[in-house]
C-alpha cells in the first residue's frame, strides 16, 4: 500500500468521523431544545399556579379577582391598587409566554392552550377597564397582541 492510498483512507475515516460528530451534535441540540421548551413551560406553569394558590388560600385575593374582573368600581381605592398589581403579575406571565413563543422556546400547542385563558381574561369587563388605563409594565408588542385578542373577542 502506498502513501496515496493511506492518505485516501485517512480522508475517508476523517470524513466519517466528522459526519458522525455532526449527527451526534444534531441529536444533542434537538434534545437540549426539547428540554429547554419543557423547562420554560414548567416555569410558566409554576408562575400561574402561584397566583392560583394565592387565590385559593386567601379569600381577600379571591374577592379581588372575582369582583375586579366584573366591576372595578365595586372595589375601594386600595383594593383597586391590589387588583392592578395582581393583573400586572398575571399579564407578565402571559407576556413571558408570548415572548417564548415568538423566539421559539415554547411549543405552539402549549401556547394555544394557555391562550384560551388569556382570551377569556381580556373579555372580562373589569380587566378591560384596568387594561385601558394601565399602559405600563408591558411591552408594546405584547400590548398590541392583547389588543388584537380583544378585537377578535368583540367580533
């Protein structure tokens, strides 16, 4: 066997090793992406559940949620402030969900499931009243998205 043949064999072995490495890396990236998406959704679920538990465990928060969603005028000034902060926290979770969907770290099916809750929320009269006078704390893109959902709900 001559040096040219050995060189050709070496190139074939090297190409096969590069190909195997690329396949391995592709599998690892796919697994990492799936784990990242699952972790992102888990974190969002934990955030929603923290609010849910607060509503379950605290009758005052449950009252704010129930009355605030229907008629803000039935809440006193301090309660309206509490409702506003509750809604900011709630909407920031949805904003995170929206952002993760936009950058591709959220499974579309999971997003669509959570979106149903957001569509319900944006139809509540107390929420609409709060939303229209609280243009802070959320990105312009997310506010535009929520406003589109509100228009869709009205049609």
